[in-house]
């Protein structure tokens, strides 16, 4: 027997419609690419998204067409999210930090018809334009007065593009499984792969993001997503914040510590989300001033592991709570978020730290298990580690144009991460499958060793890779960026680490670099380090 309830499709338009109806005057503040801070609201964003939707249809955009954005976190970018998906087209957010060849590959693979770009990207799009096969028109995200000087021929500015369109739009109602947006994976190995999010997946992910034990989005918060809108839709914040009626502060292109601090301080930001490298810069600025941005209560750290050192700096030095989170492009992205269960509240800080360092706790909607190399499920004992598999309504089933399932025969997605799980649902990433160091028969967690190393006062950043060893096959090489002038030798670092990690993990070699190679989403490029240290042997 079927239930007798309405079968209302879960469409992205409903998110912004709700916010426009009940949180119309809630502010959306943007540090614009032009420089000044611009003030909008959910009501205004919705009205302008209606205009943009009409302008796109007038231009000839049809359902299923792909439209690229090469843009920072701004109000106009939010308008694009809603207008494009709302007419059944696909908002393809392109990572603007990619090399030209990658941009060309992605634009051609997606067959984007239009490209909306921020004006500081003008030179890049002008270089790329002759190599694109499907792009008909470029639209600069500015008004006529701020049109970039160098841009592809026939570029129109955003304000002129929408100027003539009506502010009223009858939003179409269609199947909730329709594609809404698209993001390519970072592609550290092989070509980037397109992940095509559906309306249903995006709405369910947005609802789950708001839970208190997930991101705890509240009407009384002011949220600043540092994580870019081209990196898995800024972790879904432009979709989840409207549900909670949460004010947003969009940082535009200026993501250095001082600029972020000033914006957060002035706009009363209570919560911000980003990757560890961004937070290191903000923390340096906070240390310099000896204070936090006035209203800042918490930060979410994801995309790469949060170390004990970074958690301590936020929490002990500045009284800002850290919530660790993990996810991936293929997961919309949220997989787990770390909040402490009440039974851990009474523990000492030292006892809580191993729990806080875990990537997070299971959220409803993401099923997880760990398996060995033969696919046999492993115990959830918090000790055994294995390949992390996931399943759920906001997880990829197939890559764009791949023509084949991305799943195991029994329907799981293999994350490529190695993790432990415990009975409370806490998950700890011990490594990427391709980064783990196999020393003899034992596995050494490069992430665990890096986290321990950055606790040393002389080490600002650390990356660990496996290098050849005649007896153990692979042993860890610790590559560090110094915090100051001091560069302690291997023996000193090993004796510091000896109290923190198993003896087997202690690095066999140490190298100092001025900086680590970072990819377009702020992750350390281990493949580059492996190339750089190819042929390195120890033992
Ligand atoms: P991306 O698809 O670019 O977001 O990358 C996803 C990958 O980043 C995951 O599969 C993890 O390997 C890594 N990652 C994301 N969050 C974390 C975290 N909190 N700790 C460690 N690794 C993470």
C-alpha cells in the first residue's frame, strides 16, 4: 500500500523561495571583486535570480545545458546558482586556480555554452577562449563601468545581460532527479572527472547540513564560507544557509589572513568554514593582533586534516571552537562532522583530543563501512583501518560521460581513503589509499605523522611521503616548511615525535623546503613531492 502524502519534488528553487519569503531582509554581504563591500539580501538575490533566469531563457538556454562559472564567493555567484539550476540547466562551477590546459579540458568536456567569470579572471579566460569548442559567449560578472579591459571578444557585463529581463519568473516544476550543478574532481591522478549533482541530492544534503550535530546553521549566526563556491559548492552553504535564514558574508577574491580578519570583524561573523591552509594565515594574523574577530565563535575545518596544533591555536589561544569535517566532491561533500557526544564532555582536554582529531561523526544520510582489500567488512572498533566505502542519496553513482557505474558491485562508493570507524560513528582518516606508507607488513599513516610533526614549534607545515628502503621497501620521509629560522635536525625531530607516534612511524629522513606544492583546492600535492624526491633512498 502506498502512503498518501504529497509527492512534492525536492527542487533547489524551493530553498531560495523559502528564504525570500521568510528571511527577505536577511543580509548577504559580499566583498566584491571591484573592492568595496556590497550589501544584498535573500529577497534581492531571489529577485535578481528571477531576472537572470529570464535572461538565460531569452538568450536560448535550454534544460540540460551547461553554464560555467569561473568565480569567487559573491552574491552574483549565488544568483547564478539559483537561476541556472532553477530553469533546469546545470551550473558548472570551475576551479579558477587550475592551469590553462585543465580549464580547457574541463570546459570542453562539460560542453559549456556560456561562461560567467569574475573580472580578475579576464586574462585567464581570454587565453583559454580560443581553445574552447562549445562556449558561445563570455559574461563578465560586473557592471558596464567595471568591464575588464582584456576579455574575449563580444564579452557582455552581467548587469547589462540581466537589465532588460523581467523580475518575475514562473519557476518550472520538474523531476527532482534532474541535474542541477556540476563540479570536477581535483584530478590529482588522471583527468578530472565530472560529478553531476541532482536537485534531490542537493536539497537533502542542505537539510542534513543544518542539523545541530552537523553544521548547526542558525538564524542568529553570520556565516562566512572561505571554502570556494567552485570547491563542491562551498560545501553546500549557499543551499543550506537559506533553509536556516542564516546571513552570509561572501569574501570574494581576498582570502589572506588580514583581509579575512577585517571582514569577519566588521561583519560580525560567528562561524566560518575552510581548509587548514587558509586558517593558518588567519591564525597568524590573530596572533599578531592578539585577538580573534570580535564575534567569531567557531570554525569548521575540512578538505585536509586538522592538526592538534591548529585546534589548540584556535581553541586555547583564542577561544574559537573547532569542528573537524570530512567529505569529498563525490559526496556533495559532507560525510562526517565532528561534534562531541555528551558522554565525552566531562573528559579532560587531553582525553578529548584524540576524539577531536577524528574527521567526525556519522550523520544521517551517509552510510559508511570499512573493508579490507578483498572487500570483507572490518570491525568498527576504532582501531582496525581499511578502505572507507560510503552510500547515500547525495553520493555520486556515475561520473559525467563515463558511461559506467562508479560503484562496487554491491552499490558502495570507494572513497579512496583509509580510515577507522568506531561504534559511536566517529571516523578517522589514516590516509589516502595512494599515500599510505607500506613499511614491511605495517602501514604508516602519513596524515598521523604530519599532524604530530606540526606540533613541533619549528615546523609550520609538514608532508610525509614513502621513499625506498632496501629492507622495509618503504620508509617515511618527512618534508617540512620551517616556522622561523630554526631547522632542527632529524634526531631532534625523531625524539620529539617518539612521544607522540608508534616507534615504527619515526621518519628515516628529513628535508626542509620553503613551501609545499599545493593543488587548486589547497591540498598538498604528494605526487609532486614524490616526483621531486624520486630516487631518494634511506637505510
Ligand atoms: P575533494 O574532493 O577535493 O574535496 O577531496 C576529498 C578528499 O580530501 C577526501 O577523500 C580526503 O582524502 C581529503 N579530505 C577531506 N577532508 C579531510 C579531512 N578533514 N581530513 C583529512 N582528509 C580530508
